[in-house]
């Protein structure tokens, strides 16, 4: 399928989704949001061989957020439709059963910041700048994924001040997983992607589901859930015992899992 605002490419089990409104700093127009939703939905229906998705805005900019040339002219109905579409996308990505890496270069503001937070892994170029300036316009940013990643106190600091932070500061507060020099950034992203794409899809789905569930349970219930999941996987995956034996016999690298 051809897209106007998004570029999609696949390499074996890895897909790359790149926002492509470069002149507009990848501002999130209604059209681009619609295409992002279609792309990720297509991987669930057509791309069953896709194990990992790299989501990026390219080398210069991730996304400036809501399109300020479009949004001021929304009718009430259009505004409601826009934010309903955003909810659909965020919900889809939060429930996504593949590994999602968000690779951030340049600015990731507002809705662009929200999209970056959807990644299981967030990799940032040293050029990355994150910000939630919504309070300056008089409305609220998306808090749930931010609080889940960096906690309440830091989230309040970022959203109440509304000031941007650089990649190094983002890394120090646990917002991103790794900060890399721009000239090494693509290589680092692909290094992560190749390693993580070898993980078993069944186990990835179970692990991501566990992360979602245990965050809502008390400590005892969470432990019970996780150990029940471990027992289930141990019993239904016939290869686990063989892989354990292979490790003992030094036949394989325990870091690799191509099943």
C-alpha cells in the first residue's frame, strides 16, 4: 500500500515506519495520524512475519506534535475526531504484541512525545529534544505513559513547566533507554533491532501482556501471575528444556532465540 505521509519498509522480520512530513517537522495532521493507524494495523493482519517495528521521524526530527497550521481551524466535531483518532493509535500501540522501538532524533514535542513514549525501547540521538508544552496552550498532555516511565514527580516537573529537555537529561531520568551520537545512531538502532527480533513472538506477547497486567496488581498477585505464566510457557513450549540442555552442554548462545 502506498502512503502519502508515512514511509514503510521491511527487512525480513523488521519493519521501519518513518513519518514523512519533513517540511512540517512531521507535525501530526489528521492525515498522517490516519496513515500511522493503518500502517500498524496492517502489520497485525498482513505482516504476521513482522516481529519488530522501528518507528522514527528520520534523521532530523521525530515530530513537532499537533499540526499548528491545521488544529486552530478545527470545528468542535473535527477536534473531537482528531483526539479520538489519537486515542485509537495510542491504545493500539500500548496493546501492540510486537516489539516497538521508537528512534528519536531532533524534537519530539506534544503528540510527538506521546508517540515516542509508546516504544517498548526508546533510543535517542544526542540531538533529541523532548517536551510537553501543552500547558502553555491551555490544555493537558498525555500523562499515563509518561508517569509509567519516569514517575509522578518528574512527570509533574516536565508538564507543569512545559520546558524542553535534551537527550542526556531524558536519559538521566529514565525516559530513554540509550543516548547515542548522531553518526552512530542508525547503527545502534539496528543493533538493538536485530538482537530483539530474534526473540520468540509467543514469549514476547506473553511478556508484554505480563508488563501490562502486573502493573495493576498488588505485589503478591503479580508474583502469582508471573509464575503461572512461567509455568505455562515452560510446559507448552517443548523447546525450552532442549535449550536449557544445550546451554549446559555449551552448544548454543543463550542470548539467541530464533524460534
